[in-house]
C-alpha cells in the first residue's frame, strides 16, 4: 500500500503547504507593516503627566496604615468572595466556620466546627495582623489547612474586609 511514490507525494504535499504559509507570511508582512514603522514620532500629545513621575516607585501601604483608613463599605464587596463558605451570623457554620466576632477571637474556637488542625500554627487569637497574613495566603501561613482559597494580594482589600467583618460583628 505504501510504496516510495506515495511517501514522496506526501512529503511534497507537506513541503508545498509550508511554502504556501511562508509566502503568505512574507506577503502579509509587506502589505501590513508600514515602511516607516521604525521612524521617530512625528508629534507628541501632552497628557499632563510627566514621564519623570512614572519612574518614581510607588510606596505601598503597610497593613497598619491601610487598616487605619479602612472602609468597611468597600469590604462588603470583598466579602462576596468569602460568602460562599462562611457566614457572619453567630453560630451559623457553612463549609467554613462562622466569622461573627472573628477579630480578637481565639483561633479554632468555634463550637461544632471540625477544624483541620493546621490553624494552630498561626497564633493564639485572630488579631487584624494575623488575619491579614492569613487572608494574603492561607496555605502559606498555615500549611495543611483545608481552606481552599488563593488569597487576597491587595493590602487595601484585606484591611477593608477585616474592617467590614469587625463592623458586622
């Protein structure tokens, strides 16, 4: 069934197809790339932003600074990520324990919830600082935790969420 002529025809078809794609790429480059693509700008539009301002590093807030100016209203929108597994009503556990009164509450202290045992590594009580570190990376602070959450990278979001949970308690 496969003789040398069939193999030669198949190899020729593959090479011809590659040649068509190569020629198509060459033609598209000639048609769509302008000849003066590397030329300097003809004019500059002033946007009011100095280029020197862009080079300065932006100071990132520490958690303590962010928590001082935290907005509980903004934390309500961040709470929507937590709502799937947690509740803010006292005694109502979901997939995770209820978070009513979480700030300054002892870790693993909710009655009737079966903890994974990994949270004891975080500390004794849920201070805002420990909560922030845990919310940034739950598995980083407590390896082996059963909480499957990627974390909140924004320090402002963490501070707003903690302020919201504290205000709702």
